[in-house]
């Protein structure tokens, strides 16, 4: 009977060791899974941020093109001459008003 008791005790120790190993393995698996999911969530958030920044960049590029077009219109010599003539009542000088410097 002494032999049978020692076998039972060692059998119980093996079962306890087996359960704790299983629990440890499951905890490691869950930790790895949580890290994996966290990484994918962060990647998704970063992709959304990148897409937002790309949209903002596109919007700024469009606005830049509109401003360049407006600047070209505002700098046109015909427009400046019309404003000088109509609003500022300016006119071209006569031949006698021009003085040439040497």
C-alpha cells in the first residue's frame, strides 16, 4: 500500500503541474492575442489619421491653385491699367510731360 500511495501522490502532483502549465500557456496566449489586437487597432487608427491628412493636403493644394489663379488675375496689366484709369483717374502723360534722363 505504501507504493500505491506514492504513486497517487505523484499522480496528483503531475495533474496540478499539468493544470498550472495549461493555465500559464493560456495566459501567454491571451497576452499575445491582446498585443496583436492592440497593434491592429493602432494601425487602423493611424491609417484613418493618414487618410485625413491626405484629404487635408488635397484641399490645401486645390486652395493653392485657386489662389495662384486669383493672383495671376489680380496682377494682370490690363486690370491694373483699368483701375488706374477708372478709379484713380490716371492717364498717359503727353509728350511734353516726359523728361528723359541721361
